[in-house]
């Protein structure tokens, strides 16, 4: 028969081990299961003709997400920026009809639901 003190100590050790295990596992999967859908909002007065989102580790820009579409002033589009790598940080590049190019670096798509161009 286990006495009360031994039982409480065993529960304390089990809880400590569970906390330690979870604490070690959490950082490795911090981006796992995160929602990477971001609403891109064009609050400028110029039509956005191209939009790119590439992992910060990528050497080149990925394909134009808008493709043949454009994002007119005052409009928005919801984009799933999940590239399958589990990465949360992406660089954004927006190209506008007047020739302006805006690059924004290290956007955490796991922690935002919208990104606004002004």
C-alpha cells in the first residue's frame, strides 16, 4: 500500500515530467497547425497587379499569387500563404499599376489575419 506522501510525490513528478515534455515539444511545432490565411487589403488608390509571398528562407520570389487577377483599390482577397514548410515568416511583395513595388519583410502569417497596403 502506498502512503499519501509517496502518492503526492509521484503525482508531482508525473506533472513535472508532462510539463517538461510539453515545454520541449512546443517550440519545434510552434507553427504546426497555425492558420496562414491572410486577407490582403488594398487601401491605396492604385490597382495591385501582382502579389508575392515567399518564405524568408527562399532565395527567389514564388509565383504571382494574383495570377491574371488584380486587386483594385478598396478591395481585398483572402490568401492561404501555407507553403507546406511549417514556416510562419514570409516576405511580401506587391506590384502596383503605377510601377510602385512595395516589399515587406518577415511578416508572421501565423499571428495575423489581415495585411493592409496604404
